[in-house]
C-alpha cells in the first residue's frame, strides 16, 4: 500500500482514507475507515470516466448487482455513490490471504473451500447473475471461511448489459470457461468451470491449463484436457466434471456443495478448516490492521459528493476532501541517519531503537536505513500517516501487509496474484550448507535463461508485483544475471546480480541496485538466493527495506 500523495482525497463520502491499495484501468482503490471504525476498501473511478454517461450507467448497474449478492461466503457492498462527481463504492474488508498466495492446501481445506465457493455461486446464480471471473486471487481465506470477491464484471444472465465496452474485462486466461473464450452464451455453468480450475490450483498449486502466454492458455482451455496432477478419488472425479467442455455436463453448484460438505460448509468451518500456518498468518494480519492510523483530521479543499448512500454524522469527516501531505517530524537524535530520499519529499520516520533488527542480521556496509512500516514487527508509525519510505517497488507503509491479503471488495482489481513458498531466508551473507564454490563459468545449466513469477513480501502477506530474473554463464565474482521487479501500478526497479556461490541446490548472489533506478527503489547491495523447485525457480532475498521479497518463477525463455 502506498501513502496518500498530494492531490489525492483524504476522505470519500463518510470514509477517511488511510492509503492507496492500488490502481488499474478503471480507477483507484483505497483503504478506508468509517466514523464507527469499520475498515473498508473504497474504489473511485478515474475522473474522466465520470464524464461518460454510458460508463456511469454501467457503473450504476454493477453496484446494484453487487448489492444483491449478500449471502454467505461473499464480501458485501456496504456503500456507494454512483451519482457523485467522481463515482465510488465501498466494500467489506476481510482478514485473510488470497488463495493465490496460499496454495497448495491440504485436502480437507480444499473440500471446505470448494463447498463454500459452491454455496456462494448458488446464491449468485439464484439472482440470475454470473460472476464471470472466479480465480485464485478473487478467493480469500479467512478464519470464518472462504470468501468470493470481485463482482465487478458480474452481469445479469438476461443479456441486458453489454460486455463490449472499452476497458471491461470478461475473465482471466486459464480460468475462463470455453464458452467465454469463444464468445458464446454464458450461464452459471461458466462459473462452475472456473471453480474446477480454482480447486485444481488449490490442491496442486498449479493451474489445470498451464502456459506462458494468454494465447496459449486460451487455446488449451478450449482444445486440451486439464492437467490434474496428483488429484485422486472423489475430489478428482468432481473437479473433472466441472472442467468438461460441455456446459450442460457440468454439475450444479448445489451438487458440488453437497458432495464436498454433506452437513454444510458452516459446520466444517466452525470445526477449524485452515492449516496452522495460515491461522497464524491471518491472526498476525489482524494485529497489523489495528495499528493503522487514519489520515489527517483536518484536510483542506472540499470537493462535494452528491447523494451519499450512507449519511455522515457530526463526527464523520467531510466528504471528498483533498489536501497536501504534512511534513514529517525529524527522527530523534538517538536514531541512526535515515536513508536517502528524493528531493522535495518528507523524510521517513524511524523505528525505536529497541525494535530495530539485530545488527548481525545484515553484513556491515550492506545494512539499509531503518524502515517505518506499521505492518512489520520492527516498525513504528509516523505522525500523520504519510511520508513512509518506499520499498523496492511498492510502498511497505501503513497496512502494506494486510492490504494485499485482506481485500474483500466486490470491485477490487487483481491486486493479490501469485504464489510463493515461504521458506525462511537465512542470515544475510550466510553460506548454504549444501552449496559449493562455483568453478569458473560453471553456473549449472538448469539455472540459465529467463524466469518470471509473482512476488510477495513480508512472509507472503503483501503482493509485490512481478519479478523477472535472467541468468547467464559467469565466474565467481562476475555479473551473471539481472533482476527486474515491476509493482502493481507500473513502478520498475532493476539490479545486477553478482555470483558468490553456485551448486545444483542453490545459487547465492549479491544484488546491486542500479543507479538509474527511481527514488522509490531501495539502494545498495543485498543477498539473493535462487533455489530450484521442480521445473520452477524460487527467488529469495535478504532485503528488509523491500520486505524480504520472495517469488516462485517459471522459465519463460
């Protein structure tokens, strides 16, 4: 999550904004709080769309459709103002990671997940709606059960709403049904196909239709049989039926729910459905949420919003107000000097001495400036809630960790994709026990090429965009590759990789930030590790300033 910038609103309707979660082609999504303390996700469309009456009418229809979806296992639409000068919608916030950051899961968890999602789809289809975009990043795993989110492209099955408008997505490659891809009539059976693909991913950690491009994925969905990996028994049989090409041959959501949870999903959830590691992660995220600070209490330059869906009170902040970021106070004299920042931006606040990471955790000369992020165990919140130090490519500020894993919006963009293996990174500079010094020009052939994957920071709690690593042959001490990270809104940071050690089990390298990087990127050097994982390559880094980013990358070249 990024701190609010000068010119961005600090309140929308009755909601005070805490920071920006992300942006996309249709608008921006903010983390907000109501006057009563409820945390919400607020989506504001881009102002130029507000001038398009056709878009405004479509936005109004989507809000109305999403309001109707209020059953169990879905995130609620709480408030909206389609008639405002800049239309917005506020949705519920759920504490839990997305499925894309948690797979593979135990069979028991997969069965509960499938039953809950099937019950959610049954409720959606009963309203003559089709979700159209069921995929791992639109599924949240909470202590109270799975949640299906993002009804932003849901349409009534009567075909009254157009799907051809510019900027409107109609699904995700690899999880869309064949009839969606071919432009045929779409019914609730399309969501069942997507559910089968999602459950395959949940159980195996892989899509049933793997591919390295959208065109390849779409072709495989239409013409090839799914890859179900190690799935077996009743679960495999049921998923196979969901993934059949013929919509009429797929099971109904009610049948799926009954097969997976004969006594109902709620009973299985109450008995405990998430593995221990995920329970711990969700609990930690909930604590992070409590540490969030609201934005400034006296913003300036009001911009009115018409007909808010929820009336403000005397204690609520003014609607739709804008104002410059306040100056941040200088750190106490006892603190170490803060890291460099771009001219004209306020310096970051610093954590207390007793919360700083131990000095021995990072080699001398490679220690980054200390970081103020309320989501980390070594963090402290700065006055005013702005001006945080930006990480490698994303702002690890305010509620960064929780923001990426708890978006329960029915209109959120795809902010939390990806998958990672949470293998603990060792001490910076530590040598792997199985590694051996690389002989000149002896980088193992299995590492060579270009690899790409979705990145996660803060132990998998924060989506960090994508990572692309290219590896070529080199000697120890020489540059042997490049690193490129692109965040969710297009920010790019690049490093050069220098070989330290190499073996068949792992490569240890020094990542050196390029001087041409923008000010939002971290600087200096830090250790990275490349570790084979089947046909993929795991990326790990000891870079606390960037949230110790990890990724599971697939070979693309």
